[in-house]
C-alpha cells in the first residue's frame, strides 16, 4: 500500500486547481478531516484548502452517523472553498459534488458509479462512499465538503458505515481489476472538486441537473423516505432543478423532498 504523500499529490493536480490550492495537509491519523477544516481559518475567496487521510477515527456522516476509515481501508478527503458570491441554492451543492466525483472516477477508468440522493456513492449496488457538506457563514460563505471512499475493506465490512437504508458496503479492490494509486485518486479528486466549486459558484445547480438522470440510482425504484413528521413512499422520479428529490406517489401525486433519509429502495425491473 502506497502511503499518501503531499508532494506527490501536488505534482499530479491539474494547473488550474493547483493555482487555487493553499494548504494541502496529509494526516497519518485524524479524527475527522471535515471537523479539522471547519476549525481552521477559511481560505480566501476563490481558494481551496485540503486535508486527507487513510486513517480516520471519528468521521461524521449525515444525521450524526459515523464514518470510520481504519488504516488502509479507505480514503477520506475534505476540501474547504470560500465563495466570493454565495450561490442561490447552497444545499444542492452536495449533489453537484457527487456528479463531480463520478466524473473524477471515470477519469481514473472507473465506470459504473451511481448516485443515491442526496449523498451516497453507489457501486455494484452497494455503498462505495459518501459526501458530507458543511457551511460556515460569515461575511462570506465557506463550504467544507468531505468525500469518503472505500478502497480495501478486506474482511472488515462490519465496521460499517453511515448509510440511509440497506446498502451493503463495497470497495474498489473487489470490483476494479487494477485500482489507481491512492495519491493519484486524491490528486484527481482535488482537481475535480475544485472545478465543481467554481462551476457551482458561477451557475448554481441548474447546469448540473441535466446530468443527474444518467447516474440516478433511485430513478424508477420503489422507495420510502423518512421526513421529520411522516414517511413518503412511491417511485423515484429524479430530482428537480433545485436538487429536490421527486417521488411519484400512488395517492398524492408527485412529491418534492428537500430533506430526508431514504430508508428503503427496491430494484428496478431491468435490474432483476
């Protein structure tokens, strides 16, 4: 296993992303890369700051769930970006980052990754990773976006993993014949995430929405979503231009969900 190396990673980041990148910190062990960056000074507007590890001991997912990454099992990378102009629809940024990660993995010759609204990376119908975005509001808005990827779980899938519903954990090693070097994965993620932030600042989620159906794991599936006060069930009908999940219900027509947990998702007919 190749250890993460900040110098090797910097050399592999594309020039545009490298020009925006301030601090790039690699940790042999850390509680949470997201928590660390949330406690650090914000980068200047238009600039980024990155923390990464392959040994995270107290990572966080949505709704207080835990994402642990024992030594060598995965990658955890967080990027802070300060917006010069706050986007109109900040919550949908997580979806845009998901699309950016999918394209990043395609650039590494890893295809077949899908997205489960709002923040899961799905591969071979299992959970390969997740995204956690957090905002710091002040005179300007800084967002810290964290990516967790399972690289080599070995026999340790019982560690698992924050997830909404019955997705099993999967990793790259079992399903990719020749997984990329970890340093290359980090460098490509940094390049891709940097571009996603800049594009989102310029045009919001609308420019990403048309690409979502190609990777939408929930599209056409029977599903149930827990909301704060009720449960909505029906067939996944994609996402709206603002990133809301759309569900075709049997009794109440098409429903919009802006915040909730997908607790059940069946198979599509062509998947059976």
